[in-house]
C-alpha cells in the first residue's frame, strides 16, 4: 500500500480532530469508538494510531479545538463593539438560543463535555484541556464585563459563565418541553436586563 503524503496526513489529522470535536460533544467520550471517529472523518480504523497514541490523547485535542472554536466565535462577535453591554449581548444572544440547544455537536463544549470530563480521572489530559478552555472563555467574558475593578469583573464573569453553562445543560435536558425555552429566556433577561 502506498504511503500517504505529509500533506494528506495533515489533512487526515485535521479531519479526525474536526470529527472528534463534534462527535464527543454529541455523544460523549464513551459513546464514540475509534471506529466511529475514523468513519466520521472518512478514514479507516487502522490509520488512527498513526495520528494519536490513544483515544485519551484525541479527547484532549478535540476538547482544546472545541474551546478554541468557541473563543474564535466570541472574539468575532465582540470585535468593534462600542461598549461592554453590546459586547456581552453579542456573546449571550446566540449562546442562549434554542438553535444552540439543538446543536450539541457545534455548540458550547463546556455544556456538552462537562459531565464526561467530570467522570475522567484528574490526571487525564482532557481535564487540563477543559480547564484551559474554561479559563479562556471566562477571561473573554471578564474582558467585556462592565466595571473598572479587574477582580470584580472576573467574579462577574465566573457567575455569568456558570449561569450560561448551567442553563444550556438544563435547556438541553428539557428540550421539547416549554420549560427549555423558558429557562433560556429567564437567563437572558436576568443577564441582559432590558436588552434581552
């Protein structure tokens, strides 16, 4: 069998990472096999270990990539916003939407992966990836929170983040019932006030 070029190998790795970031958010770490991941990437099972030493390594990479995608979306949304409230609205409005409830594979990695990550041993690499991703998004929220005191802005961002992730988890768990959208609307009104 002919060897794959370096460029093709790089494209294959990116395809595996992209597919795993989506599938792990949709089905959890234990709900996806290596064969599932490779199939979703359009590759055969045998090629997995040419890219990753283990599924644990890939879980950490996928988690990092999912948080990076979220941070990039937020950064794009807040670019050129004239004031903190406008920037916060640009982050929260799409996050607290029924579309995000339905879109687990592309949505918030914190809400999608939290239960799986919590069940992993503390020495697993996915734990560090999740913690780093959480810290990054909290920093973005703090940067766009009102006020002059950095410590107070960080506290506010921690509360906002906890509320956002918690409501997303609850809205997904109650999807199909009116309470799902009620939860989102209540949190949006609470966090954005009259701008909801």
